[in-house]
C-alpha cells in the first residue's frame, strides 16, 4: 500500500486503504480513502467547508504495474458551497471528468504524439474511444490555457479535407510555426470568424498576413485588419506555382505539335521543366542541358520562370520594381500565351507582391504545416468527421500545452 501511496503521489488526507491483486486477470485494484472530519476546499472559490456527502464510487485507469492493469477506486467528497452549490472536490490523482489518472494521461499524450490513436491503443491497451478521449481532452485543455492571442505575422492557407471541394481554412503563426485557428470551408466568413475573435488591439497588432491570391481571404483581411493594404503579402511560392503551371502548359502544347510531326523530343521530360535549376537531379542534368540547347518554346518559358525567382533576391522594393519591369517586358514579348497570362496576373497584383520587401515573410511555414497535416490525415486513412480532423491538427500542430497539471 505504501508503494502505491508513493506512486500516486498521495498526501494527507488521502491514503491507499486497500489493494487487491488478481493474478489470473493480470489486474491490480486499489482503493483510496480519507479519515473523517476533514475539511475540503470548494473547487471554485477555495473556501474551506465540511463534508456534504460522497459521490458514487468511480474508477480511474492508472499506469500498469509490472504489466498488470491497475485501477484506482474512490468516492469523491462533495461540499455544499453557499456561493457555488454542491460540488465535487478536486482529487490529486486525476483531473475532473477524466477516467484516467494524471500519470496515465500524460503517458498517453506522449504516445499519441508519436504514433497516433491506432498505435496508442496497441501500446497502452486502451480502446480507440478511450485514446481519442484523451486527445480530445488534451486539446480542450490546451486551448483553454492558451486563449485567443494577438499574432504579428499570420499565414493563411487552405486544406482539402475530403473529395467534393471540402476545405478548412488554416491560420498559422509564422513566428511560432503553429496552427492558430481552423475555420470551416475557404469562404470570406471562414477567415472573418478568426478576426472577429480578436480584440481591436490584437487586430491592429497584426503586422503582416501572407496568403495565396484567393479573393475571399483578401476581402476578409481588408475588412478586419487596419491598414491591410500595406500588410497583405502575396505568397511567393503560390505565385511560382502559377509560373510552373504555365511552363507545363507550354510543354504540353509544344509536345503535341512535335508529336504530330513524329518528333518525341519532349516525351518523358515533364518533371524536368518543373524543377528549379538547383534542384535538378544530378543524373539528369546532362539530359536537361541538351534539351535547353534545342531552342524549344518550353525552354524559353522555363528560363522566364527561373528569372522571376530572382525578384525576391532584390534588396528593396524600388530595385524589385525595376527588376519586375524588365522581367515583365520579357514575359509579355515572349509570344507564349500561358506566360503572358501570369505576367498580367502579377501586374494586377503587384502592390501586394512588393509588400514582401517591407515584411520579408512567406507562407512557407503554412505550407510546411499543411504537409504535416496531410501526413496526419494519411496515417488516419482520412477523417469522416471534420471535428475529429480539427482536434488531430491542434493536437499535433497547435503548439498547445496538452498535459494535465
């Protein structure tokens, strides 16, 4: 009994009164109790009060003892507070409403963080519902402690959660590298719900917002963030994705033209043109250099794309604007329609492309978190319930204090 008294961390007035060992069932049961005449603190106001009565006996799962499942039994005292009514007192071995001791819950959170719900069930001997309940409680606990806070640099992105164009809106803290908020869908109100939850001072404290060129997100930010016209930064990776798609469109068009003439020069080269110059696989560099010497349309498109990447290497907004003018002239005179269309898009959105040189942020952190979220989704073989998906995201990517006290 003294051993379990120590393992549970029990102090006066609590003690282990009885221990029962079931060898055949590989189970240990222990009962905690207290002496009569103890005064208890109200869990709301800490006022000391006499015992009112006891709740019915409850059972908590504890850490295994030598591979024997261990359960703690006890009847929680209740007090009658003049201000708060009849309430159960807090017990030192478990949090209110939990069916697990603090020590088991902490271990479960560690295991869930490493291998997910299915793996945790096998390691800990819990049911899927029990393991999920631990995760759900941990997220609720962490969010309550964290509250809604102001962030300097925000990244806004979207995440597909199921077929049929079902999305979540992700708001990320770019400094901390964590998911701050998840909203249903990717509409204007999806992001506005986040901004509404901030105080006027917190909204004013937002220094920059990195996002894709998605109009609903832009409208929400302009409506709720003071000075948004100088704070929105179009994400460079999203813009370069447009350029990559334009290069691929040029390749497809040219490949069809060449194939009609019996020329298979571009066959199997799709991914070569999507690489940036430094990321080309070493084994295919010679092949790519040979293609570039052929004066292909896709070769010109690729060169224009690679040149645009140097825009973000400029030291100031003015030098970037001068660079863009030269690049824009080249792109619009390339006689490559997909490239010209991207050049026109950049021209329309140039102001919030150049704000990068004021804030120097990108959505790379959000993209990284999006990739991590996809891994979580794949490990779980998808989520039928969007709320479960949100809980899993906050558990793994929310930067929350998940552990019970």
